[in-house]
C-alpha cells in the first residue's frame, strides 16, 4: 500500500509483485557482500541512490576453478593498454554493480503524472509494464534497477530504456558494459555459464546485442611476424632476394588496418617459412631463408601445407626429412586449408582429422614440442569446433581478416594477406602474437624447440 495523508492507494497487483521481487533481490545482493567505492571505469551516476559493488549471484562464483582459469587466460594475454582492462580487473577483484533498495517513494512519482515532474527516488513503469526503481532528474529517469522475467538490470537509463553504463544479472551469467536503447552496444564484459557448466568469459565489442569480438589495437607494443613461401621471391624465372637487414612492417593491409594507431612501422619479431607440401613439394628457398632469419636474430619456424591426396604419416615423414629442427626454433605448424570438396575426397571430416592427428603425433615426436594448427575462421566454425581435443591440446594460429580478434584461444592471429614489408616485394601475410613482450618471452622459453 502507498499512502497520501490518510488515504491509502492500492498498487496494481503486477507492480506490487514486481516491486517485492526487485526489493527482495536487491536486498539479497547487498546482504551478501561489502560496499566499496565506484570503480574508476564504471562511469555510472549512482552516487545518490546506488552503490557499487556486490558479489555475483550464487550461480556464478569467482572461486569456481573454471572461472579462475578463464580470467587467468585473459590476464596472460592482456595489459593496461587494452580497452576494458580495468573493468576486467575490477570484475576479478569481486567488484560488481549493485543497488541499495529505496525505502520511501512519493506516490505521485508512480506511473505517469501530468502535474508533477519527477525528482529523486521514483518508481516508473516502462512501455512493457516493467517496473523501474531509480533516480529521476527533471522528470527523466537517469539511473536505476529494473527486473524482468530473466534477470535484473542495474545502471544508466534514457527515458525507461537501458542506455549508458550498466550491468545485467541473470541466472546464467553477468554482463557489464555499455548499452544503447536496451541493447548491448560497444564495449562490455560477459560471463556465461552454459548448460555444460563450463563458464565462458567474453570481453570485447557488442553491436545491436550481438557479440562481435575483441577489437585489438595495433601499436608498437604488439609482437608482429610474417609467414613466407617461394612467392615472396617473385613469380618470374629470376628469384627476387629478401633484404633481411631491411625488414620492417609498413602496412597491415586494407583488410587488417581498421584499428591502427598512427602509421604502421613495426619490427618483424618472428617468421614462419613454408618447408613442404603433401609428400613431394619442397620450398627451394626454405633453407636459405631459415639461415638468414637466424642470422638476423629473427625467431623462425617452419610450416607444412596439408594435402588431402596423401596420408598424414607420409606427409609427416616428408616434412621431417626436409625441415630443420634447432634449439630455439618456433614450434612447427600444420597449415590446414582444404575446401569442402577436398575434405569429401579424403573421406570426410573424421578421416581427414585422423590423418591430421597422425601428422601432429609424428612431428611432435621429432620436434619434442607440440605443433601448431593453422586454420581459417570458416574451418574453425564448420569443422574444428567438433574436435574438442584438438582445440584443447594444441595451439591455434588463425587467419581472420577482420577488425575483431577471433573468439578463440590462440597463439597467432593472421591479420591480413596483403600487408607490406620493407625488404620484401609484393604482398606479405602479417601476423600478431596473442600477447605482449612478457608473454612472448615466456612462450619462447617454454614452447620452442629444445
């Protein structure tokens, strides 16, 4: 009941039920944890009626080893230069957005009133009949708490729509970030608990409520590399030399330049050189390119182009016989780029993956380090997702020509096929290591050939 003077006005049943649910939920959130100051990243106008932070609902706990592992992977590959890093740090420290229940309401602020302009703590109904408990200024809702049938939104509003910075609690997860017109838009952090009880952390950009991926900023702090084959020596009869003392990345191509700060001017920190293909093809420039890379202090590795026309065992033997394996070299790579028709020719996906596993096993025995799988985004979506052991046990190098980082745990990301490198004529594949200098040094110490 709400009361004006001596006269009591009954609230509509649906509003009363929603209010009780929201206040009960908010009280439970606030009762579990302690309050701290609003994190610097939040940007929320909550000082008058809302406070940050509270623990996640009981369905999601940071102490969960799966969640801890997700967070560890994120911090292993990021630092303060990455967008949203502070938000993830606050999340990992247990900081959430929560609401302090408002205990007193003016009845004139409930619903739509002609003669009053709402100000301060208010209860508002939106166009869908959802109740919002929040703070109004000049008759406009600016921040508050809104419950629906799935969860609770806490954050900024424009009119009665989520707009600005906010967080959404639900039984299956938590989302914090920027909202526009009730949709996730811009940078955000999401932790989901799928049906298989394996939590998943997503950090990156949303567009119209759909996750796009993490937008990587290309700066000189990143670790860049290239992959080359005989084509980097020209396509005519006379080979074109690579000027190894001049190597410098000057462009990451039209397809990969969406988020470059300033002009691209990056050193080449690693190079992969094609060694073999199938059971008969050899790159005649491999040995010399390999020697030049090592001479000029560039970490080198070799890759094999997988063929559907011969067995994995025969291809592994061909690669091993024609490839150098020296201490400090990068892990060998299996380049997998078959078309759907070629996969059918080999007997289908399972037959193909049987040969791939054989190649990986035989090469690992020789190199004493796990090889890396090079694939494109289409292959990941259509085929690799059905091979959880390969995704779990092997590092991934993915070709994805997009401004968004692949939503996959990976070692290298091939940004473009049309980059430019001083010292090499023509287009060059440009790659970036998934991490910064510290992570790259750890990778070289732990994952290279010994």
